């Protein structure tokens, strides 16, 4: 009986890798292209004068979606973290003069206020038709226990609180237009992807927030959709050197007792598996862009979109099969952690004593050990946390 979950997990992996999934993805793309391209299925009141605001257009989904909507003739406000970034320069070159670039860091309320003040006069008569929340942050691939608290706060600040603040700031304009809110979340917010605790927790909060907005804003005529993409190469996620740097910062920040319990090899291995997995991610972002477009301009947008090969299978497993099968599936195709050092047979004879606190990690940066203040949002394990705003 104990072998049944493993067998079912292997069956799911076989389905995941089968050509049937590619056919399903092609069908999804054809359907989305037909819905977006056929005038009878569009919202009947759409006009090219309607305005859209995009958060997070430096790279990836946001950049391509902003360009796509601009090419369709819509007026787009696209926010970027840096107006001189390569992504911002590309948007200037590829898009029409009607696209407006805004510099915005979602962790800075003053940036959100400036964006609101710029958008409001230009939407006074029409309202704002659409807001696309696409900005996201994650730079830690590790177990929850190994992830510094400041990484959880960093993910929440960008992925949840920043998105919440921007959405609330623009809601009066969206209500007046009976418009759309489209938010890019993640399947990691619905199920426990290994080593994505900080990111997944923030995306879980974000998805629930948008479901709440969808229910509350229905009487106002505002439609809210959540995009839950599969595995795509976006931003820094496709650069092995970036994740190597993050891994080294994490190793330098860990208390010695944690480092001893898990072992450096454990952290090296999960980083290696993650980088290997991301090399297989899809470079074609069109299915996500099509989903965003459909959510913005379809007469009847879906509450959730699942672009990406095999997403139907992952959610089928999540909703209808025992959690042990889901966990085996996620570990098989994503990250399958090795046993921590302290759990390996050759190290079990001398486990750390309960309640002990070892000497600081000699790899740690100057200033360790950190102060642990629950009332402060400052970097607690500063060797890996002090510069998160500039690395997302």
C-alpha cells in the first residue's frame, strides 16, 4: 500500500511529460487567440481611448503585455522600477508615443501616490479601464526554517502590500469605468512548492485578496481576474549567476546551528535543482499575455486563468488526489530535497542538544549575530537581506 502514492505520482509525471499536454496547450492558445481576436466576444463598450495601467513592466509578462496592448491601439501606463533599465528602453523603442512610462517601487508609498496623481487627470472623463498587477519579488530558494524573516517581509511588501496599496489607490478610477483588475499570482500560492515558502505565502495572500476584491466589487461592475502561470523564463529567474549569488548570501547569513543541522551540501543541492529546473522553463510568454489580454477585454473574463503546459494536471492532482501524491509530484518535477545533514544515518548519533545556540557562522558578514526585534521591518539577517529592494 505504501507504494501506491509513488506509483500514482510517476503516472502523473508521465502525463506531464506526454505529448498530450502539448496538444492541450495548443488548444488553449487557439481558444484565447479566437476570443481576443473576435469582435463579437469582446466587451461591447470597448473603445481604443480606454486606458490601462500596468505594474511591473521592466521584463517578462508585464513588458510583453504592455507592448501587446499598445500595439492594439490602447493607451497604456507602464510602471518600471528604473526608467533607464533595459526593459524601459525596449518599451520606448518598440511602443507608440502614447505609452507612458512611470517609475514606481511598490514598497514606496510616495511612488504609488505620484503614479496616481499622474494617471488621475488623464482619466477624469473616462475612468481607468484596467489595472494589471504584475510586479513580483523572490530571491530565496530554501526551506522555510532556512529563509530569513526579512525575506518573508520582502515578499509580502512587494507581492502583497504593494499590490494592495496600488489597487486601493486606483480603485476610484476603476469603479467609475466599471473596469478590470488583473493580477498575476502563482500556483505556489495554492500548493506547497518545495523551497518557496516566502514567495508562496505572499502569493497565497495575494490570491485570496483578489478573490475578496472580485466578490466585493461585483456590485460596482468591476471584474477581477487572477492569472496563475506555469513555468516561464522571466527577469532574473533565468540567470544561474543570480541564484548562485543569492545562495552564497544565504549561506553567509545562517546561524551555525542551522548550517550544521542542514549542511552546506543540502543548500547547494536545492539551488542546483532549482537552476536546472528553470533552464527548462518556457521562453514563449504568449499564453500568459493572451490570458492577460482576455481578462482585460473579454465580455466575460474568467475569474482564474491557468496559462502554461500541464497546469490542468497540477490542479487536478491538488484538488482531487491525496496530498501525499501532490507532494511527491511537486518534489519529482521541481525540487526534491536530500536529507538534511543531521538526519543522515552517519550523523544521527550526535544530534544538537535541545535549546542550544551555536557560535555564529564563520561565513557570516560582519555584524552578526543580528538583533531579533519583532517590531522592526529592518533586515534581521542582514548578510542576505539588506539589499533586497534592488535585487527583485
